[in-house]
């Protein structure tokens, strides 16, 4: 059984996810902590609850999702894991931070690449890796079939979708990812997005104006 804890961090209000099992093992997905108080909040939560951070995953590498990569990697001695098609986005992220006047400590390079169809283990729990490009070239989502949830990054939002006007984005590719990888999941599946409130697959099938 996985407990999901999340924080809205940084000027872009990005959702940072902690997936925690009964043994207090923890996977961190998209650490977006930027300000010092946010970094402290994340570390204090982990310490207070006695969590053992085992992995650092990025759904994609836009800068608001990776601000805390270096902090997490250094503090917990874990290697970054991304899809290989996100490498160019990761490489470009420091320049993007300067462009937006939000400079940050560059992320470490990935320790390994995650492949589509891979199984991410957290104790007895398994997350399936779904390849969901369009918002960025190598976006991936993490689906837990047993508990019916998906950590979707910036692919699908409550009544919205990820923007596709950034380098490597492609509108039709994003719509295809949603229809072919997410909308085939059960309606009850809860979607935890990279920004904003959770939603469900069934609700978005009926009410998302971009997918009617």
C-alpha cells in the first residue's frame, strides 16, 4: 500500500510527490523545491517521518520539476532517473532558468534512463512506466494498477492538458499520449498532475474540453 504525499513548490506551484510504503521506503518524483523554506519543508518532512529515500524520478525535466534534484541526490545519495529523450531538456534547463530569471543549482546528470514498460519497484508495490510525450519529448507517467492512480507530470490536468509551445512539445503527440496511454486506464484511476488538483480518468474523458 502506497501513501502519496505532495507539496506545491516554487513560483510555478509545481507538485512534488513522495510515494511511501509501509516500511517507510520512499520514492521522490519531480522535486520542485526552490526557496530555502521549501527545501527545509521537504527535508524536515522526510526526517520527521523517518523515511528512507530509495529513488529519484523525473516525469520530465522542465526546470520547475527539477529544482530540487541536486538537493535530493546529494542528501540521500540516490541517482537521478529520467527517460533518455529528456536529456536535451535537462541539458538546456540552466539556460531556461536564467531566461525566466529563476536561476537554480543545475541538476545532476541521470544515473540511468527509464524505459517504457519498465516496472518501478517500491517494496511489494509496482509502478508501470508509461511513455507519454507531447508536453516534452520524453515525458513519462507512473501508473499503480493495484491502487488505481497515476503520477502524470504535465500531461493531463483537471479540465486541461500540458502546454505544447515549449521546445520539444507537440500538440497532436500529447493528445495521442492521453488517448492511447491514459484514457485506456479504468475510469476510477486518480490522476496526480504536475500542477493543480488531482482528477480522474473518467472525469477527464467526459469534461476535458481539449479532448472532446
